[in-house]
C-alpha cells in the first residue's frame, strides 16, 4: 500500500466505497457536511498550562488554500477538544486531513467521551506514515466497540479501537492526542469535519517504494543497491548454510541429550519436580524456540489508486505472478520479498528459498517453525513445527465481538468441522502441537461477557441458557431475583427477548451473577472445540489460544482443556508474574506465542510493540528475553514474531514494523542473529541450572507503531 493511504483507511467495511470514488480533496463539501469544526476556536481553547503542546493557525502549501493547525508536542496529552455543540447523530463519519512531519511513523489518538464522564469511554489509535498528506476517517458506527482492528483504506496504517461501547446519543465530545515517541512531533491538521457519508481518499503523487520494496527516500547499512547485488547475496546465503545442522548435544528434533524422559513418539509435557519441560518424540527435554511466519515474504496491500506510490509493480500474469496474492475485494496484495527471490532464482525460486531458510534456522539454532508458516514450501525440512487450526468455531449470531452463541447446536457442528483440520497431521512426529486461534478479540479487555451479550442480538440460545441458570439459582422466584438485581422485570424470560444497557451495573449481585455465568460461557466455548480436536488427534499437544494478555480470570478456565497455556507477551522480558500465576491456577506450562523488538535505524519507520535504539540493541533484547525466559521453571517455549520485516506501506492491517530477522531482500540483521545464536546455545544449560541467564538490558525507546 501507499503510506498515506495506509492510515487513511476507514475502519469497517467502508474501505471499498472510499477508494472507488473519484478524488475530491474538499472535505468541506456542503452536501456531505454535517458539521465543520472551527480550527481557530480549537487553537484558542488550548489551556494555558499546556506548555508541552503548541497549536497555531497558519497556512501551508501542503493544504493550499485551507486553514491549517500546526500542532507540536512532546507528550501524549490531549491537544484539543471539540464536538460539545455537535449533533453527532446527524453524521456518520468524522474526518480530517493530516500531514505528519517526522523521520519515522507516529500515532494519533481519537478519544471519545460520554456525557458527564471525565475519562474517555472509547478510543481509536491510528498510525501515521511520515511526510505524506493523508486523510483520516472514523465511521461513528465503530463506537459500538464490536471491532478492535480497523479495515484498511488509503488514509491509514494500522488502526485499533479500544474501550467500551458508546452509543452515539451518549457521545459528548472528542479529543485528539499524539502518542509520545521520545521526539518533538509536528502535525499539520486541516478540514476537521463531521460528514454524512464516507469521503474520497486522494493519494498524493509521490513514489515511496523502490523496485525491491525498500524505502526509496532513505539509505542505511545493508540496503540492497541493485539486482546484481541481490543475486549475489542470496547465492552466498544459500551456499553458506548448505551444511548447517544442530549441535551434537541436541537430538534430531532440537532437544537436549542431557535431559531424558520416557519417549512417546510425539511431543508431550513433563514436570520433573523442579520445572516444566516439553519432551520431544525421542524422550529428550525440549524448549521450543521458533520464528513465526516462516514465509517467503510479507505482502503489502495495494488499494486502487495507490499504485503511484510504488516505483515498480509488474504485470499480474508475467513471471512475477507468484508474488501476487489473492485479492480481497478491490485490494490487491504484492510480496516484494517473493519477487526478489524470483529476480535471483527465476521460476524455480521456492527450492532455493527453502534451502536458505531451513539452513538458516538450523544455523541460527531455532528448533521450531512457528505459527503461520508456509509449510508447503518447507516440506522435507525435518524441523519441528506448530500449526494453527482454521477459523475458530462460530455461529450465525455473535454475542460480543467474535464470541459465538456457544449453546447454539450450530456451535458443535462448526467445532466438528474445525477439528477435521487435524486429520492430515495426527501421525506426524514433527508436529509439536496446534493452536486453537490467535488473540480472540472478545478478550481485548476485562469484559463481562454475559452483560455484553444482553446489550444486543436477543433471542439467542445462550440467553435462554442464562435464564435457566438464573431460574435455578433463584428457585424460579422472579421477585427475589429482580430485587437482588435492583431491576423491574415481569419474568426471567425478559432477558431473552429484550436488550439491556450495562445491566451488570444495576447491583453488585447482578454483576456477580453475570460474571459467574460468563465463566460458564467461556467454559463451553473452550470445552466443545477442545473435545472435538482430541477425538480427531489424541497424539499432539493442544497449545491453547495465544491470548493477547490475561484481561480477567475468565482466561484461566482454559486450564481445564489445554495441554499448554499460550500467551503473546510483548515486554522487554517475559511477564514472569503472569506466567507463574497461569501455571499456578491452571497447573499447565506456558508458551509465549509472540514477542519482538524493533528499531528505526534501518529501512522501516516503526519499531512495533517494543522499541530499542539500534540493531545491536535488538540482539541484546532478544538474548535477555529468551535466556531469562528459559530460567523460568514454568515456561517451555517462546516464538519470535517474525522472520521477515513487514512491508514499508503496511500489510493487510497496516502494520509496517522493523521486527524481522531478515529484510525484504532476505538480508539478515547480523547483530540480532549473533545474539540469538548465543541465546539458543545457552538455553538448555540455563534450564538445567548450570548457567545463569544473560542480564544486560537493552536500550529501550518509546514504541512507534
């Protein structure tokens, strides 16, 4: 995609309508405008004690003929508040034009306040590409909080929604802030309007991406200058790892011969009285060190009209056809890293890539091909791997975000179809285990699921189950129940057919009852698919759901069904308090499904979720994270996200982070690789207790995403 288009995107399914219209730069068009906000008034209203924020009204050639607010700040404080006098229900989309004047990416925050509340009820964080005029839009329908990640369109990089449902009739005002990056930031803002429909998203005439997928305007050590250099470095890479293998002290699966258990022919777990282990099929102790997304590259999204941001895009039917992915609606996907392999090796590029990659994994001492990898291209790798099953079982009606109507018989039907995805793997000894899904969005926050369920979509099977549960608890006595909840209803059945706003807040008893039933909902949500998966494949480990974090005690129910409890943990070192609590409450070992460290000293503008100051510090951070993790007696693996850097103009969701072990030309970051090798070779001694973990701390910087 194109940078400015990346973060312009409207959130929901409005991407298509935005990019298919003719370009129109005027956001103040009278027919579309429900409200135009006065920029001068916003500047004048800034509190005098905001010394870290400056707002001035001026003119700029970036937005010729339009008043512009120059917004400068070095903090994450709110810079302006607007909308107190707006009839929000008369509009559908909040829009603004923005130019982010920086060397790296940034992030603007929209915070939405309910009437009478001092804290924002809901917010949106939208990433900004540097020095590209862009248009941000926020469809007000997203205030329902049922989406976490926004769809792409030509105005936005990644967009994330956080917080709680906010009906538009309760909306009072909106504030803007920039997330602190450690530097003084400057943004030009124009045309702040509330619109009746989604606007056009014009794309500037500016080439950003060179023919290799690199940032055209930047230079850095390791940037590939031409095709001859690309071919040479890939040929050298293939030859250099052709004979790589695991150390002699390791088993063929990558376990340690210094720790032995009973062999079962498949991976399993074992507590040895002091710590948890994975055990490989031959009976050797195993700690899973993996790379997520072991693929030939990461595709960039190309929306209609944004082709001008790329210096080169080949014909879809020519020799570079394998670098194109399947379209999603009007959006095309092109993988420059895959195209670079075609440049170097021609039509038979897949085998050389597999040779290079499998050789590097062994040479770098990774013993697991982790989630979302191109296993078809890695056949015969003889390396342990994990998989994620297909779409988690669902139902026609959802209760909250992606949480299904789990008492609907269709959920069981869906679970049986889902479990059949294990058929092809159930006899493979190299499969460590399977993940059920990744970061279910119902878990992005501490939500009372039963209370959220009652806000919308009446007449579900789970509502009927709740009524039966309550009737049993209160012995069918409606008066006793309604008195306890502090509500006035004629019967239990009213919960089936009506919607209720924030019912958990009606009384402490209501909140407690709904939390307890939420636990039953989660138990059913987990039990049915896990049981069906074990019926199909009793041999392999159920590795869990890769939760984003532990937002509430509802997550611990999983201990009844998982073999290993997986979380994604984007910290400077593993979250040991969380890991130990999980192990204590579930009596299961823990595996980290994702973590990473990025820097902006090379060819991308964003660090990702954890930032450090340089490539050297990425290596330091990696080694400390993994070695300290191995010293924890409850952790049995950690998978790094990812093998490849993300594309400059963003993948499908707009992420463009410098987090890979290799760049888009498959050039390794040697500073990171050298420390990773050292960490991997030290792991088993640390686990056994004969070596202390690495303790040096990396130089952390504010994340840029």
